[in-house]
C-alpha cells in the first residue's frame, strides 16, 4: 500500500505538478497549437499548423491535446500537458505492475 502511494506521489511530482512553468520546448508548443487549431476548426482529421497542412508527427497526440483543450474550454498549459501526463503515468503503473 505504501508503495502505491509513493508511486502516485512520484507520478504527481514528475508529470502533473507543472506549477507556473509555461510551455518550454518547441515540441510542446507545437502539439498544443496543432491540437488547438484542430479544435477551433472542428476538423479532427487534417492537422494544420500556421494554416498549412502538417503531417509530421503522429495523429494520436494531436487528438488527445485537441480533446483536452476542447473539454477544458481553455488553452492553458495544463490542458496541453494532461494527455501526456496521463500516458506517462499509465506507463509507470504498468511497469510497476510487471515488476511486482
């Protein structure tokens, strides 16, 4: 039980506790903007970046960020980072399950 609490605390500190950090990496900002443009245009199949087609990265990340932005009704850093934080936490939990 203590290990599960510790694992949850570790995931919170590593992935969810962003504090006042803004989007630091260009990849974070890129995923956020492509997801935001998908949400605003209501076109979930064609990714756009700066009003140009953008088929560089995987579609899953764009969908998750776009869904998170649309559900939170704001384009905050929290909404942009939530799908990645959930995916990373699930990987940590699966790894802990396999090792225990």
